[in-house]
């Protein structure tokens, strides 16, 4: 039996911000810093690089979970000027 390979798209917070169309990464950082973080299932950490800082990646569509965009929509208040909102 062969092992299954799994490909996951993971981006930095700045990359996710651009990909989802936000002007600023503030919303995603707020959700990440919340306790408990609603984005915890979507985070993949890469521990210390040469400088000694860890990098945080977010998965757009992890297996067996709703997409990251839908999760963010569910955890923010819908306002008039939000980029991601339901179309009328």
C-alpha cells in the first residue's frame, strides 16, 4: 500500500492578507492573538531560522476544515467597508 501525499498551500500572514484582498493585516493578527485563537487549526509554525525567529504560515484550505476565508468571515463583524462580506 502506498502512502498518500498531501499538498497544502500555506502563506505568511502578509501573503494571506494580499490573497484575500485586505488592505491591512491587522484583522488577521487580531484573530491570531485572540485567546483561544480561532485560527489555531490553520497555523503551521516553522521554528527558528538563522536569525532565531519562528515563522507563522496559514493554510488556505486545510483538509477536513472549512476554508480560511470562511473562518475569518465567521469571526469578524460584518461592516460596511469590509472587503470580505456577503453579496446582497
